[in-house]
C-alpha cells in the first residue's frame, strides 16, 4: 500500500494531468482534493486530447476509481457535461466516480458575484484575474457556514431555504458592485436546475472520506490529485493573488478526511520554465518576442479560460518554496521539449532584494514584485528526442539543465517529460515503490 499526493510546484498549469495519468497506472483510487472547475487538466493519449476540469485525470484508465473530495467546490452542470464527455469515450461506464456529499456547490449567484468583482477590479486596476467560475464566492459561503453542499441537492425545501438566505445576504453586495438582482422566476429556475442536476448526480454520490479511508486501510494504492499550484495557496501563496483553497499537500488530508501519517510520498510537478495566469508578481516573466515564443511553443493558453498565460524562465527560489511547503519527496519535470531550439536557456537561482540575496521568495508581494532575479544561463539544445527513456539519452546541454535543476532544488526527479504524449516520458522512479 502507498498513498501519493501530486501537487503543482509553481502557479498551476504545470502538467499535472499527464503526470497523474501516468501514475494512475499504479493506483487503484484517484482523488481530486481541492478547487473546482477553475482547474483544467489536458491529457494527450495516443494523439487524442481530453480536457477535464473536475473529473480526476485518472479517468483515462477504465476501472480505476475516481473520487471528488469534500474540500472541492463543484458546478453540477459542468460535472455532468464532463461525465457525458467521458462516457462518450467509453470511460466512467462502470460506476467508477464517487462525489463527496460534503463538497460544496457553485450556483449562478456565485458566478454573478465573481464576475461583478472582476469587472469592478478591471476598472480600478485591482482585478485578481479569476476564472469567473464562482470559486471564491463559493468558498466564502462555505467559510461563512451558509454554503450549499452536494447533499442539499437531494432536499428541495432545504435548498430553496439556503438559496433564499444567501441571496438575502448578498443583496447589498450586488448593489454595491452595480449588479442587477435576479428575478424570483430566475431564482426558481436556478433551484429547479440544481435539483435536476442533483438527481442526475445522485448515483455517483456518497461518503467520500470513508471510501478513501477504507481504500487505504485495505492496502490499495491511492493517488491524490491537486489543482493549481503551491504558490497559489490561500495561506502560503502570493496573497492576495491566490486561489481560495489549500493547494499544498496538506490540503489533501483536510479535503479527504485522512491524517497526515497516511501519506507516503509527495510529488511536485514543475515545468522546465514558468507560467502564471492572472495578476500577481512574476519576477522571471519574459515580455515581447521571448515570452511569445514560449507561449506558442508550449501552447500556453488556459484550458479553462483560453487566456494566454504569462511565461518566463524557471524560478528556483519559488520551486524551493513549493517543495518546502508540501514536503515534496520527488519532482516531475514537464515540457522540457518546449525549450528545444532556443539559443540559450536561463534559470533563476536566487533573488536580490535591497542588496540581500534570497534563496526563496520574500513573503510580501510588493517585495517579490521588486525582486531582481539572479540568472544562470545554459547553451540551448536542438530537437529533443521524443524516444528518450533515460536522462543519458538527452542532448548534453539539456542533460546539464536537468541535473542542475535537481541539484539546486534539493529534490530528485522521478520523471522527465520530453513530449505531450503519455509515452514521451523518462521514468526514473516509481513514487508507489519504496523510497530511493
């Protein structure tokens, strides 16, 4: 039995989908533990693409059990669309999906508040760059103890009462943000739609926490799949430019209702460069032609929003911080192939702030924004062989780049991705096996 957590080591979009898909070969149970449809995991298998936002990336392995944990916020219709999409491809046809009854539900008024805030922020220059999917407002309702949970979709009277109470409390906020109040007919339609979605989802719902605990107790391999990245964590990320949930490894325990002593390994996913979506400090960001080249080569457009991602060189201080926050036992390097063909590749090894050299980002976002990256450069390499199955198969400069990252990050690699397909991977260590 092994319990492995996969987390993003940067600001999200690191390629967790591919890595989770690979690790699911060894897992019996895959658990998505945080966030909502603001995540977008792109899987490429035999040249065919599948994008998931809520269903765990392990879905591409028929017969594997997939769980949505109680710490998530779920938009029911998005989930139903994903289930239908997967079933059309012969997946999730044998009852492999379990949705935690304690997970919170995103309703149209959450999206309304999210969009109004972003519109207001755009006018004042303080927009956070959210996905407008209602994630933050749903987590706010959860913390305020007035949230709607999956279990409430089976109780019409309770649901109507909760929606009415929420809209009553949100009414002054809608006025403040300059929004239009929904009519009673619209609210009734929202409730009816949610109840219909609840009926459709009911066969997939249950006590997710107990299901996961029993799987661990019975000796199964369990894989936890995170969303976003460590540097977007609500408590430890670049606040306020963060998401509204826990994105570090500890969030898996909280969401699934298991203790930290059950965890055997934590794998952090890092790109060979860095990207960020939305506002917030990004010291190694590349602008102009250099940034656009990375964006096009890496297909750096949000799987959820389609927005172009900001691109820059790999940030080792940020990677070290992510490794510390999640207690990473190994790293998975993705998109090394995107850097192929560049005349030179750089990596940030430290920051300079007020004449002081730092090996991790400062804690204040204003200090991060004015930090001066200290770069080390490597000669570029030509085409990366997609048939590489060992680090020794890589061109010399690419091999030196990989080995330097591993040494300076202080965490070993368990795999290196040399292309988007499942098979284009150098596998160095199985996280479900005994530690190296």
